[in-house]
């Protein structure tokens, strides 16, 4: 049993749990009491693995980035989650959750989305399964991620704008939770990250763990060793990070690096760097680190990337931060955009702006030529072309 695994009460150290309204208790209990048995069932695993292979396109490549490696003086490998069907890692989780929802007899699906990748992945699997789909998305995010909004609509989903608060991911999550409270019987909420009440953080992590499972095999083939020296990912809520960290958590020789969105600067008042500015509190059903005022009001986050524009992190990541198992670094808008352009020019790969934050972390690592670094390229940059255009410095 990993010391970083969730305990029977749903906690990672002091973070996690299920802080939920009474109306949601039956839903969350139903999930908690059934998810491990369902996921562990051989028939479920067979169907899940077959869809990952034939529908999602797994295993995704582990690509040796030769020119990037030459620049930074280390062996840098990219886990190509951008090559998944729908363009990001998010579909690994939605495939798992749609199969779970069907086994629980649910007929309707709701989801929240920030950058739109989870929304697209949810709309995709709902079309695949023939289930009704509603996706809540912040009105601001709908504006900056228009292509993904239209993809969801083409796939048959209803996209509902969240007009409260900062009108971004936090607010979309609030609206999705409200909908679930009002429709508990026939609806399953596919949460897109390792956040929310237990068992969601653990369940989503388990579905995303296929990423590090593949890396171990692929690195063994490429380098003769399963373990890199560094594994790097961006963290908003943190599902792509949880997936690529999972099989390395108990190996202290693997340094875990988490890149958070500093926005316009950690001290600017416009940031999403939770571990730098956050304190323990309850957000969206779990105890975690979040940015809040002294009287517990959530501080509005900011990032140029819609997917990292979240005021908290998943409870697993809060635990990794508190125990020192992971090193968290802050990457501002400017440096993330520069890293995105650099990857585009050196390797011919335009990354999602979220993923670009992870590549900027290379500037903050003390690397040598024998170090093996695996970076999770969690999504492709098609959805962010307008963000790159608006930034304009290329």
C-alpha cells in the first residue's frame, strides 16, 4: 500500500474527505461503495483497456526530444498525451467514468470544463454511449476556447455558461454541483480532475494512472530503466500530473516536479499558484489547499491558460506538497508562452498553454547530461491558437 494512496476515509494525510450537502450523500456513497469493485471487475478492465487502445489510441508515444535535449543538456522525453483522441489526457478518465456510470444505471451525464478539453472528452464518450450530456463552462472560458465549445455542440452536448463569480472553471464546477444536487437519481457527474469529494480524486487518479504505467515500459525500452530522474507536469486541479506521477510516488529517486500557473506573478494578485498563496480549506467537496481570504472567501484565480485557472489543487497534490514529495514551482504567463513557442520551434509540436507551463519548468531545474526527464505533454495547442495569436510575440 502506497503511503501516498488515499486511506479508507478518503484522505491523503489531512487532505481529502467528502464535504457535501445532504442531498448529494446518496450519490457519493453509491460511488464510494461501488467504484473499486466495478473498476476491479475483469469485464470492466477488458472493456476499458480495449477502448483506450482502439478508440483513444493508446499507448501514446514516449518521444525523445532531441533538439530540446541538446538545448537543456539532459535526455528529455515527452509523454505524448496530446496525441490521444480529443487532443488531451482527459479522455482516459471520461472513458472510465462513462463505463462506471452505465454500470450504475445512470442515464444522464453532467460535467464542468475550463479549457474545454474535459468537456469535449465528456461529450465524446456520451456520444459513444448514447447518453444525454450537459457541460457547464465559465462564460469567460467559452469566449477564449470557442473551438472547444463548438466541438462539444457538434458532439451533441448542451454547453451551459456559468455567469457567476469570475465566470471560469471554479464557477462552472459550482454550477455542475448545483445541477447534481437537483438531479441526484438519474445523473452521474463526470468530474474532470483529481478534485471533489472522495472517491473522485482517487477514481480519476486510477483512470489516469495508465500514463505512468506506459512510461515505465517505454522508458525501459528506450533507456534500459523504468525510472526517470525527473517527472514533470503542469498542475491546476492536477489529473494529468496525478496520472504521470502515480507509479513513481513511492520511489524517492524520481524527483516529482509540479508547475503551477503564476499568472501575472505570484505576488501580483492575479495568479493561480495555489501552493504559494493557498491555505487549507474546503473547496468543491474536499479539504485541500486553496487561495482564500482570512474569512474563508475564495480568491479569484487568474491564468492565461483556462485549464490552470483554478483556486485550489487536488488533495493528493496538497499532500505531495506538504510532505515535500513533490517540488512545486510557479510559472508566469510570459514564461509559459515562451516555452510553448520554444517547443513549437525546436520539435515541431505546438503544446496546449497548460502543458507549456511544464516545459518552462526546464529553466528552473539543475540538469546534467545523464539526467532523464519525462515531461507530460498533456494536450495539444489547437484550442489555444487564439491565445498564442493574442500574445503575439512569435
